[in-house]
């Protein structure tokens, strides 16, 4: 009869944890792309409200992933690339909203 120890996580091997984290990064990339599309739709006038809730969820997700200390160098590089892309989009959206007179961000 084996007794599990909660200090060792879910019992996943290092390789399984890396694969799981790579999937999180892929989801993060997809979420950034979808949010960009949502803002493009908003700026073209198809929707009345900016996707601020999705932006907030994505920001919290980025902060949560940034706290992970067990990333490999490649994963850290990929994450920093995604975070930089999100930051540049966020600044673009802020400037565009300011130019339109919508002080939402």
C-alpha cells in the first residue's frame, strides 16, 4: 500500500510536467491571438464593448504563469516572447482607445 506525498506534486514525471506546461503556453498563445481578433472586431465597430474581461483574465493568467519557477530555459524564453507580444498589443489597444476617446483602459 503506497502512501502519496503531497509535497511531490501530482506524481507526474518531469517530462510530463514539461509537456503539460508547454500546453499551457500554447493555450496562452491562442488566447492572445483570440483577444487581438476581439479587439480588432471592436475597433472596426462590429461590437459595442471592448473585450476588457478577456484582457483581465489573460493578464491574470500571464501573472500566474510568470510565478512558475520550474520552467526550462526554452519555456522561459517562449513565455517572455508571449508576454512581450501581449504587452505591445496592450499598449497599442490603450493608444487606440485613447485616440478614439474611449478611456476604458
